[in-house]
C-alpha cells in the first residue's frame, strides 16, 4: 500500500535522518548519509513501481517488482529494504487470498527485526492480518496489540482499528468498542479519513449487535459520507450493507432491499463481481422469506439478474 511506502520513507534510516524515499541505506550515527548507490536507487524504483501496480490491481506485476526490490536489497545487505519488500509481498498475496504465501513472506521478515526497530509495527500489523485470515484470532489479536504498542505515529489509529475488529470477532464487544472509539479519536487527521470511516463502520457493527440501532445508523451514515467523498467503492457498499442489516433488525425488509440494491449498483459498477453477487443473494433470500409469508415474490427482472450474476439456472 502507499501507506507502507510513505511511512517507510521516514523509517528506513533507523533514526539517523528523516528520509524522503523508501529503502534507503543506513549511515553512520551523527553524520550525513553517503549518497545512495545506483543499486539503492534501482531498488527504490522497483518498490515504487510495485506500489503503483498494486494500486491498479496489477498483482502479478506488483509481486515481480517487489521481488526485484527484495533481490537487489539482499545483494547489498540492506535489511530495512528487504523487510519492506517482504511486507509488501505478503500484503499482495494476502489480498489475493494466498494465505500460505503471505505467511511465508511475513515469516521471513520477522527474524530480521526486533521490537525496537522502526519497521516492527508494519511487520506485526501484517502478521496480524495474515493470522486473522488463517482463523487464529488469538494470534491475530496478539500481533495487532504489538503493532499498536510499537507505533506512536500517524498509523497508530489504523493499527487500533484492526485490534478492535479482531476483539469484535472474538466476541469481546465492550473492549472492541473501547478500542474502536480510541481509533476514531486517533484518526482525525485529513490523511487518515479512510481509517476514520473504518472506525465509524466498525462502531456501527458493534452498536447494531448491541441493538443500539439509532447510534449504529449514525455511525454508518457518517462512514458512508466519508467513503463517498473518498470514492471508496467497496467501502461504500460495506456501509450500505451495514444499513441494510440494521433495517432487517428493525423488521423493515423493504428498506433493507433498497440499501442492498444500492450496494449492488455500487459493487457491480465498481468491478467487484463477488461483492455484487453476494449482495444479490441477500436480496434473493429476503424476497424468498417475504414470499413464504405471502408477500410478493422477487420481481422477474431481479430474479433474472440474480441468476445471471450467481450463475444459477
């Protein structure tokens, strides 16, 4: 992600100077660093190209660029650069559902750093994500806590969001809400608006689970407004789905369908076919339940759309 690249620019000289680029080599304490070598600059360029490719959804290209960054940094024993390349690679594998490869990448990074290293929070954060995908919530919670503890900068709120979400999944609703509120207070900078929306959406989930429907609706609406301003299609759909679930909890299936239909439109036009299919299946289930109660069946046009999207006869 761009966040790792941006934060890495400051961290990779490990307290020697404030760096402007990622994957810089360390220098002697108290002295200006030597000019970057051609190999250092090449590694930086590969990493930057990888981040850009990842942002475009070009995962194979991103992985290729991160591997080249890893290879070059390995050839000059630039440990910080190696760690960043491994974290970036793990993230891409994870986001593409390849948990085994993600775990392998982040596992290679762990022995290279200690809890006092500036990059430790990034590594712990990624490990928490990977462990969460493996289903080990206890390990994920432990790593998320380490990430929060190690980070005292602008990304601490992002780490706290992850910890809060894991606590919520573990059923620890009170602690989850406390951490989510703390994350919300940390994510007030303009550069962290996307994380502020994540905090609000999570609070909406927690409040809805506690049947505090009015509070939940406010949280979802605030998250939705931010995500719309940022143009985050998948997040907008998630906000709308939260509002749909809230409507169902309030015994208002017709309103829920309207929110789900909006989420479908956003997902389908945003290129998220799995998300669109999931939303349509939820609409279909609501309509089927209404039909069982003697209410109108799913309209023919909607049924055809469901069949086409889900690939059912």
